[in-house]
C-alpha cells in the first residue's frame, strides 16, 4: 500500500468521577510520544470518555506508529479501544 495519511484513534472510558484525570493523563501521554504527529486532537464525551486522534502523513496503513499506552486499570472501566484509518481527501 502506498504512503498516505494514517489517523490513529485511541478511546477510553474513565472510572466513575475520574474523567478529568483520564483527560490529563491522555494529554500528557500524547505529548510524550516518541515522535510528534502532524496533528493531534483530544476530545471528551459523556460518560467520562476520552478520545485522542493523531495524524501521520506519509505513512502506510501497517507502519509502526507511536500510540498511547493503556492507562492503569483503576483509571478506566474497560480496555482501551483503538482504531486505525486512512485519511480520504
């Protein structure tokens, strides 16, 4: 597959009352990636869900790209969901 822009999505749901803490944890981890993405967005949703999206231009779909780790078990209610997309322009 030829190089394109790959978008990584990372989504987690915080344990009750810990949404702000999960958001700050994700913000810090996104800033510490081994290399900086071209674009990064942090979003939040009801039920203390946090979403991080990173854009990686000139990457192939299967490339090894920096991703956020799994938070400590006490900070989240379930395993992190991860998706990988190709940007379509």
